[in-house]
C-alpha cells in the first residue's frame, strides 16, 4: 500500500511539474526559465501540500455557503427557472408550414389554420371545407 501511495505521489508530482511547465512556457519564451519556475512551483507545492489540500477542502466546503449568502435576498422572489418566451405561435407556424395539410385545415374565409377536427373556423366561424354541417 505504501508503494502505491509513493507511485501515485510521484505521478502527481510529475503531472504538477509538466502542467506548471506548460502553463509557464505559455507566458515565458525561455524554456529553461519556464522549467525552473515550474520546478520551483512543484517543490513549493510539495512542501505546502497539506496546507494546499486543507485550503482547497475548506474552499469546497465553504463555497456553497458563500454563494447562498451572497444571493440570499434573491432566493424568495426569484423563480427557479427564467420565464420562457412565448414560442407557441412560432411553433404552430413552423408545424403548419413544414407538414402542410396534415397539420390542420386552412379556413377558406380568413386563412387561419384550424385543427383537423374543427368544423368551423376558430377565428371567424366560417364552415370549413370537408366538414359536413
Ligand atoms: Zn376563418
């Protein structure tokens, strides 16, 4: 078990080292300088590892509390989801134009699209073609 911990620790150090190197080589053109900075950061990280771990753990625990505290005044009045725009008209038009006659029947009087089962137009009340009065 101790061997596994050592392997994982070595792996973590290598990942930290390579990650730091890539990060710093992004900012600094000199690869040697980037390597030195990355090595220094990695050593500092290894020395401060318990502190860093504790700090990160505390941050993870405290973050939700901080967020809840910051937005405490919004919670009661704000709905869980933002109001959706009314797209029903758009949807109906899209449906009617894409499916043609099968989506409904068009009023011969006013041109409104009605449900297939309607006998009379919802808009103007005219008798629809195909409906037997
Ligand atoms: Zn009509």
